[in-house]
C-alpha cells in the first residue's frame, strides 16, 4: 500500500531572465531528482522574448549529459499571480530578484510576499560563497552552472522537506 500524500505540499518557482537556461535547469533538476511528485515546481522569466519556446539547445545538451531532460521545458514569463501562488520563490541572480520584486510592487503584491523571494545560491548553497548563478552562455560554463544549481536544489529539497 502506497504512502498517502500529506494534506499540503509546498510549491516552488524559479525565476530567471528568459527562462531557457538556469531557471529551466533548476526546475527540471528539482522535479526529476529531488522532489516528491506531489510538489508543484515551475520556472519563469522576467523577460519574455522566449515565451513558449523550449530551453536553450546548448543547455539541453549539457543537462542531457547529466541525465536531466529539458526537452519538454516551455519558457514562461513570470506574473504577479505566480508570485502569489507559489510558496518558495528563488531568483537566479540579483538582476532577476530586483526585476521580479519591482514587478510585484507595481502589481500590489503584499510586501510580506515580496520579502519572501530569495536568491537561490545564498539561501540554499551558501558553501559556494556566490550571490548569483552565472549565466552560462557567454562563458560556456554550462557544466559548472549545472553543478551549482544541482547543489542548491538538492539542499532546497532537504531544507524545505520536499522529498517523499
């Protein structure tokens, strides 16, 4: 007989720039490696010129090399409704954090909710001594960025009790 799910499972939203690299990887790493299937997990971008497109092809290949499949990812823009819906919201870098908080203030999201939005690395991977998840595209550091995200997401699942 299987375990019955608890009454309430948390939800997690990762926020990136265009939602085709870092935030997409964070979503799928958490979804496929560390979280219970009862946890709602999504990612979105602050800038929407890639909405409804898939993940970046180089990021897809780098993730596939590590058995993380991003081929089903569909980029999405973040909206104030998303912020209100999700329990845990992690931005990939300081610019994303600033942009999502500014959007929330313009949309009258309660200050308590805005204040709960955090940066992924300082909160869940402080041992890395980094503030921002670097953009892998300019430097071609996809493998290193995936490792950083994996470390943070693994700890997020543990700290927030997102496993079965």
